[in-house]
């Protein structure tokens, strides 16, 4: 079907080819069922395979019903119902692959694993098929499989062989598609959550990934600290036990270079939906090659230090270092396939333990955790905002029950009207609600006492009420009021009428061939809110005369180096070069001719440097141990009289992530629209910040006059991952400053 042996050097398949393979496999085997669950962002089929014994597959609906009684103990009317589910149910396992499409082992590993389960007659495979129902999603990003496969084929044998495509490998969010597992912005995430997670409630989820090539050959849990505090301890124990069991199994097969308790933490729910829905999440990360091209990694070129271990030294969590040498796609597929098979063996062998622990986690959630609030109250607004509607929709998709108060609620001197939304934390997925509704307090972790910060793997804050401009108040005592049955949240279609009609601003959105994720998120926000725009590539900007065609040019968050220089010259034309000097001149002329140039986050540093604007970034060159805030929510004080802050409250938020903070050098040319509080202890709202005094009182959003036009500098990301709805108006207002 594929025309090559999966794992063969320099051979990849596109998605249509792989779909035909899975269809043929299901047709040939009574152990495999093919399901098309929906369509991707670009319209490709999104598929899953159900794999188990023929007898189990004939009784799929029955096993789904049994598992549902364990997932929500309230559904079991009699003790015998639970006993039957525990005695006769199967371990439900979900294995997902290929979410990051340049991790090409994930394109092929599911094909090998599915074939092995469909064809092998050994005792171990029979035990898996008898005791496990596997849902295999061969790719969480089918569009990217084809994008990467076609780019790889195009560049094979050229200097660009093995390079990443000059576009995002997910149409909107690129690498961030595995940061979407609580906001549910992308259709692929929605399909998996709605069709598998929320229907089958897997006890185990295994997500197959790849990592850098100069560290371990494979990572498996346990995860590093910190563990997000709302994850049930029994799930943490399950992750630790299963990850180390897999590592032990692979070591027994002679595989070396396996690291546990290293590199990756388990803080953010953005990557771990199942941690809040009763199951464990196993992340595996195999070392990468140059896409499908082999590489040589001599031992002396391995990294000398990684988070939690040294790739060149033996330690308790890295017991057998890899000796270095040739590393190929076949190695990647072998490590990934054998790891997944070891997981399935464990799921089969300890079926009774996985089901019992799953039920125990859900029972604890229904009874309520000591020390947790009884509920969260979310006041209903006179006209429910898009932020409120979005938040309620997220909770609902996460299977959180939302009720309404039948009478007014009094909490700590505050009074909320009848009809306010109430989330009682005595339900199966209460942990999902609590972790999204409360502010985060990330621990102060250092490389050594008093030293530089130990970076988190991702961001440190995920408080949706702050990001979405919504109030959520904890109620620590039982609410002595009537509550409705669970309600369906309201719906709304986001749009801004100012962007409709002939007077709408002509917006140009810069699209670098270095493919920054923030550009994709900005496109997603514009498309969702029906903001018309044109994508501008390097050659268009460098050609100049921008003002004749556009009123606004937006530079998404991107490093100054990438903006200026773009991708390396090994790439074929027209991709190398970036904006270059000609692009800088064109942007300066655009503003001088009356246009509005909007720069987001790190792009503001580029604009300040290249256009010599009369502001200074007070964080330029500041070391991490002098100021650090890795993805946190700051308090933002706005000037509502400024057109950019029109319709905004005087107190808002800013998603801070490695952005600049401004000192005004010429007040006659610069207007401060928003700044951080002057009191350092008021800066941080959620997440982690070291030495917030560095930004206290500093400008976070400014407008700079330049000729007949202006430059708007954001020191933060106003459209962060499609979540910071509270600050969308700042971005949208900045697009309205110039008329045709």
C-alpha cells in the first residue's frame, strides 16, 4: 500500500496514501475497524481505528456503556452495576500520534503498530486484544502530514533536505496544536474530545512525539515537578508506574538512551486533557533525525546537560546512555512502536487495577476534595459577553456541569443575581473546572538557591476568567440556594461590525516564511471574528508602496532576527531573506505616509530597533535572574480615553510572555495607552514572575507618532492562543486608527 517499508530512510507518505492503507487494513482484518470522525481544517478526513479482539469489537457499545458507569459513578444505580463494569470491562486506551508534523516518525509508527496488532498471533498480542480496546488516532494533524511529506519530497537531494516547511504545518496554530486541550479552538481538538475522550473515557492516553536529536533517545514519564495541583495523586502514581514500566520493558529489549523524570513537567492542562478526566497521560518523546533523513550524532556531540539528567552520564533516571552514532527514521519508529506495545501490554496485564483506580478517581471527584471551594459562581451579565459564552462553552465541552442559581447569591459582601452560573465542585470533572477558573501560583524553582530560574516546559498561567474578562468567585461554603439542573451554555457568533462594509480598514498581516505560530493565531482570530485581511509575504513588503493598498500592517510576535533575516539561504527561492533593509524602509515609509503599523510582543523590539523610535525597552539585555515571567497574566492599567482603549475598563490584563516594557524618551511623540501598576506586588495576577519591580509602572502599550501615521507597540500578546478575549478590543481598536 505504501510502496516502502515504514522507517526506510528518506521515504514518507502523504495523508491520502495513509488513509487508503488504514482502510485496506480494516477491510483485511476483523481486529480493526476504520472510523472517519470528521474533517480537518483543510478538509481532509480525520480518522481513528478501533482495535481489539473480534468479539470485543462486536460488543463495543456494551463496553462503552460499562465504562461510562465508572467514569461517572452517579450513573450506576446499583452497586452491582459497578461490580459488573469492574469485572467485565476492558481497559480503554487512546494512542495519538503526529500532532507535530515535522516529527515524522509519528506519521509511520501507527501504521506499524496497527499492522502488528492486526496480524500477530503471539500470546502477548492476544492478551492485548482480549483485555484492551484501543482507539488509535494515526494523526492528530492530517493536514500537516501532507504539508511536511510534500515539502520533504520537494527538497530531497537539495541543501534544504530535512528542513521544516516555510509554512505552519497546522493551518492556523502550528506547534501549538498540542496546547489546545482545554481551550478547544481547533476543529481537530474538538473532534478527538467530542468523539473519543468524552465518549470512551480512556483510562490511558499515550501521545507519541519527538524531541531534539542531541539528548536522550526516548523520554518517558515520570514527569518533572511541578505537577499541576488539581491532578489526582492516584493519576500521578499511575503515570509514574506506567512510564517506568515501559522504560523497563524497552531496556530489557536492549534499547539504550531512555530518560525518565526529565525534561517535561505536568503543569499546564493545555497538553493533558485526560489528567482532569480520570485517566493518565503518557508522553513519549523519541530523538529526531532530519525529518526522514538519517543523521550522525557522535557521543561527544551529545548535550552535556539537559533538564534533569546529563545525556553523557549514567544516572538513576538515565541508566544506560546511548553511545552515539547513526540515528535513523527506522530507529525512531522502532522506539515508538515498541514503547506503545509495552504500554498496551501493561494495560492488558493490569486491566483490573486500571479500572479500579479510574473509578476511585471519579468517586473522589464526586464526593469533593477537602480544602477545595464548594463551587464557583460566574455572574450572568446583562448581555452575555463573548468571553463568558466562550468560557461556558469550554466548561461544557470538558463535560463540566454548569447550573444556574434560582435565587440571588451573597458571597463575602458581594451579591449576585438569580440566574448567575454556578459550577459545583462535586462532580466527575471538577478538577478541570477548578484548574481553569482559579489563579495559578507557580512555584519559585531555581537552578540552585538564589540562582537563575528553572524554566517551565510551557507557560505558567491558564486562568480563563482573567483571560476572557469574566468574573469567577469561589464559594467556600455550601450554597443554601436552589440550583437548576445542568444547563446548556448560551451561544454567540463573534464578530465586530466595524470590519464589515466598504469603510472597513484594509489590513495587511505579515506572514514570514519562518512561520511564527503567533501569525497563525492572529489569522485564526481574524477569521473567527470576521476581520478581513491580506497576508503579506516578504517580497510584497520589500516592494514598498504599502500605503496605497493598506491602512494597517500587523507584525505578529516574532524575534527581531527572524523578522529581518527570515529562513536560511539553503531554502529555495523565494523563501530566504526576511524583510531585510528594503522591508524596513518600506514599513517606515508606510507609517510616514499615514498608515498604522501594529507590532505585537517581540515584534515591537524589532520595530523600536529598526525604526529608531523614541522609546526604550527596559528589559533589553536583562538576565533571567533579574526579571523572569514565562507566560503569565499581568495586571494592565489602561487610559480609556485613548482610542486604542475605547470601550475597555481602566483595569484589564496582559498576557506577558518574553515581551518588552517601555520607557518613553519623547513624550511629545509617544502616548502611553496602558502600563503595569507602580506597586510591584500588584503586577502578577496568575502564573510566575521574578522581580516584577523591573516592569512596575512601565508602559506596556504605546502609540508612537511617525510622520503622518503611527506605530502601535504591544509589549504583550493581545490575542494569545485565541484565549485572551479580554484584550481583543485593544488589537481591533488599533486597526481602526487609519481611514482610507
